[in-house]
C-alpha cells in the first residue's frame, strides 16, 4: 500500500514510521508542500497534518482507502465525502492531551502574572517590579472552570490541582460520578461556571451550535477580573467581544493558542494588547508528541491492512462500507 505522509511534521517522523511499517507491505512517501499535494494522484493511505482533505483531493486519488489525521481535530477533512467513497477517516484522540494541557496552564500563569506586560515594560526601559503588583495573581486558590470534560480538559484539571487550584467543569455529557470524584472535578451548569470561575478554559470542538459560544453575553456574566483561556478552536470566541471585555477591565486578560480568522494580520488589535497572549496554534506542536501519535497511527494502519476496523474511526455514520 502506498502511504503519503502529507504536511509538515516533527523531525524524524518519517524514519520512525518507516521503522514500524513493514517495507514489503507499505511504500511510504513524503508530501510536504501544497504543490506536490495537489499533484498527488496515487495515494492509498494518507497521514494528514495542516493540509485539508476535500472531495476534489479524493477524486484525484481514486485508490484512496484511508485518511489518518495527525491530532484530534478532523474539521479539515470532508468526512462525509470520504464516507460516501468508502474511505475511512481516523484521528489520534488523547495523544496531544498532555501537550495542550501544559500550554493551557502556561497561559493561565502567564496572563495571571502579567508576563507580556512585564516583557513590554522591560523592552521599553522600565524595570516593572511593582508596576503590576496590584493586578498580578497566582493560580493557587483560584477556581478554574473547564468547558469540556474530554481528555484535554481532564489533564488541565490534574495540572491545575497541582498548583493548588480548585476545578469545576461543564460538558453537555457529564462524566461518570467516579471519574468526577477521582479527578476532583465538580460538575456545574455553564451559567454557574461563567459566573463563578476565576479562570475559564475551553476544551471543546467547534460545532454549528457552539460557534462564538463565548461572546458579549458570556463575558458580561463572568467575574470581574476573570481570565479566558482557549487552546481548542478559535471560532469558539468572538474576537471583538473579547477585546471589548479586556479593554473595559471586565477581564484581566486572555491566553489564546487559537483565534477566529487566523492568522491575524500585522497590527491587529488582538496582537497589540499586552493583556492578551496569543500563540499560533502550537498546543500539540512539540517534537516529542510524535512518539505518542505515531504509535496510534501505526496501530490503525496495521489493523486496516489486516481487514480489521481501526479503533479510531471518526466517520462511521457516513461509511457505506469498509474497503480493505
């Protein structure tokens, strides 16, 4: 089977995959730029990162049988079109949970301790030892509200507890009581979470029903001086409403690994606000995360090659049949 490693990956990803996939069964090639991707016509299996997998690409590759997403999100893949063609789509759930949750907590600390404000002051020649002392806060003893009780949300809870924070959460699908007790996560309504949390951290996918789920109405409900963290998807938050809330002093600030309408242009007001720390969607982008993801990919590829339905299929409802 011809496997195309499509996108840009941590160093040595090709070699690590090659070591686990028998050469007599799998021909592994690298497609690392858009032009080569547009010209590709003979892939049977695609491992995909960054680039999109739309209907047109599937039509150009008539032997395509499987698309594996490097990461959890699969919104860049037309899973319905894939299912209609019998193409299996998988992801790697939970593989990036530690990396993304670490960044979420890093942003909580950085916003709370005014890291970017101090950096700008020092660069401007002001030694800001006491400048922000009355607007800097510890994570210890704060109430962290987690929206989304999945793999990443649960890891954020564990790490926040390590700093001495308390955790509450909301999810449309409540966790089992024993899981809540084990993780010391208190279930509350979304309204209660917004009104009582010192820090609100988003860990849900984007759906038609939650586009801009955090907007002016939600910011108005938050505690004065709260912090918003978003390492999930940019479309969950209304940029303009966030800017207004920060500029008005209702929010202490925000830490965002994702923003709506990314990439933001040079000079965008979000980038110029020292109380908003933005990173360019790097939550799952570490050199060592590949060691976890690769094993999930290999597991699903080998299962598929043996005629077994892979564990991490995400488009079952659209599949007419499994093609092996």
